[in-house]
């Protein structure tokens, strides 16, 4: 079954319940159902999918009664139209973010301590490291926090309580370049243009064409051959 359709049906159950009364989560089935609804609802929200709660609720009731107000062809056409609208909305958001990102970076490059590389990467050295500088083939251990330019956080190894470990050449281009400018023990703040990050596609929690801001602490270098022997 189409994942979007499945998600809509699950979410519709939550809306049907919410419209009638507030359910007490007093048994395992209700708690699991609520958890599923939260997950599906969160995914739809991240994808910016528009829907009508009343129509979803009615569809769930009709389906359970063996009724359907639309033909299969009409439902398929409606889903295709929804996809078209979602793509159009994403493109509009991408264009708007691209313009705002350029304006942000243009202003930010004149801020105190900001250095700009030939690729457009901007960074501030917050603490000079004293150790070795990683190469593209190396694996590094870092602590980091990632936010959008408005300060909204989308990721943090600090919050997870554990440093991240990954190949220097296996991350977004902005990170690959920045890490090779750092030394172990150093800290930097990165301002990564969308073309060096996730571009127009974006990611969950990261809108298309977003400038990403990272606080990065390079803790150690793990050579790829050493890591493989563990």
C-alpha cells in the first residue's frame, strides 16, 4: 500500500477520536495506537503534506463500513495532484530559502572573525587545536551541534551524550572541507551554503536550500585502517 495512504489512514483514526472525545490512554493498545499516530503525524508534518482532517475521518469511517465515495481512478488522480502540489510548494520554499541564504552569507562574511574559502564555506576558529589535521581518507571523532540560521536545532551529538565518528570524505562537502582546516583539539563554527550541504532536496528537519550552522569540536582522528581492525 502507498505509504502516504497508509499514513493518512492511521492519522485519520487519531483525528476521528479527537473530534469525538479525548481518549484515555489506559491500556497497551491505546498507547501503541497513539504512539503510531504521533510517528505518522510527525512524518507528514516534516513532509509539509496538507490534508483535511474531516475528509480523513470520513474516509476511515466509510472504509470500515465498506463504502467509498471515490473510484480508484479518482483516488489515484487525487494522490498525484497532492504530489504535484507538494513538489510545487517545496520548489517555492527552496527558491525563497536560496535567496534568504545568499543574503545571510553576504552579510555574515563581514562579521568579526569570519573567514571565507573559495568554495563559499564560511567559518570562525573558536579554538586552535594542537593536534594533527585530518585527511580526507581519515575517520574522525567529533562533537557537534547543527542549527538553521534562525537558531532552530536539527541535530546534536552533545544532546545524545556521545561523539560522532565518521569518514572525513563521507559527509557533506562543507564538513569535508572544514574538517581538513582543523586540528585535533580545535573548535570551529561553520556556516555552510546549501550547495555544500543538502541543496534543494533538504532533509527531515532541514528545509530545501538551507544554510547550515554547525559548532564543531574535533576530538580525535581515527585512521581508516585502524578502525577496520577493531
